[in-house]
């Protein structure tokens, strides 16, 4: 009850401050700040799509939905989505500043983002590179029967270049799973970035503890890979190139270097990017494999 009271009071304060200090901008129509925030609080994520459909019928294909100090604009038309994502993609490609160390999903659009994305696509996801991990794929499927665990084993190998035993894989999985399981509890901290740290101090400390535990495990693996001397891959040598190897050798333009390590990534930044690689690749690929298997069972004549 206390948490709900704090959230409602925070929303009221945010609405007042925003109306007094924030300059009016020409935005698409949508419900008022307090109503929009309340709608998102009382509706679970499973009901969010029907909520947007109802709002689209009332306000049109472009809807402004605010929550706290965040303003979100939803597009409900195929033609408008094509304009936003394709025709004017460069205009709308940026994203708000993240509370955590930047990765590909949260970095501002610019030279650093392009370098990180190009590194992942050309150095790790390129077909010629994927073939070098073929034996590891066979190892993952033989060791475990569960798709998700097998996929995570493969991604850990691709990321750190080493085949770990089951206890080590479970340790890496745990420090990545815990923040995801508590994602909804921490959502208020991103909605009220500055105010949330004050009103929800214990929750903020819990988030920092989870991130610290994750970084300790991942940084230890990164340091081990660097010490092994495999962070300078030679083309044509047949050596496995891990994702960490490519991050160690990345260089950023001086004008775009806001890192604490000059033109290089810091260990904390590398840990965040490695975690993004593991989290982003596990469930998505696992779901696709499960969908394929379900359809093979459903349609055995395929």
C-alpha cells in the first residue's frame, strides 16, 4: 500500500512540475499525463495491446502515452510505421540515455553505436565466423536436452571462447536471470530516473547489487580471456574468435569517446555488452526453435 501511495504522489508531482517547467511541444493526441500513467499502472503487460487498440480508436493512429517524466509515442498504422522506420529512420533512430553502461540496444545513435553494431554483425554473426562454432553447437545439443540451456551454453562459448562446465554455466546464467526476473519491479526506476533513486532507495540498491554481481562474474571471464593471450586473433589461423576478443580491440573516434578508458571500452562497458549478447540471443533463438519443433510435430509431413 505504501508503494502505491508513493507512486501516485510521484505522478501528481511529476504532472505539476511538467506543466510548470516543461515547454509545450506539439505532440500527437493522447490521454492526460495522470490518466495515462494510471492506465499503465492498473493494466498488466498482457492487457497493454488491447489498451492501445482502444486508445487508437479514440485518438487515431498516432498516440502519445506519458508515464512520469517519460513520453512515449505509439504508431498504429502500417504506412506511418514505414515512414518512421524506413523513410525517416535516421531521424527517429536515437533513444533516451540509459541508466546503465551503454550497449547496442541503449547507446545513442552515432559513431559509437555504428561501431558496436558493425563489430557484432561482421565479426561474430558473419556466416564465415558462425561456421567456426559448429562443433560447439554439437557439444551444446549433446550435453543438454533443454533448448534454452543449450542455446545459452553456445552463446557463452561464442562470447568468451571457452567451454565451461555445468556449474560455471549455471553461475553465469543466474547472474543474468535474476535482473530479468525483477524487471517489472525496477521499471519505476527508469520511469523516474532521478526521483526514483530517492523514493525507492532500497530498490535502487537492490538493482545495483544485481548489476554488481553480474559484472563481477562477467569481468572475471573477460580478464581470463585477455590473460590467455587470445584477444589478438589472426585471420586464417583457425583460432576461435570470441566476442570479447573483438571488443578488446575496438577503437572509438576521439570526438565520440565518453568512456573512462579513452578510445577503448572499459571492463564495465564490455561486461554490459557481453550481457546484452547473452540475454538478447538466448530466449529469442530458443523461442524460434520451440516454434519450429512444435510445427514439425503438428505437421509431420513437412
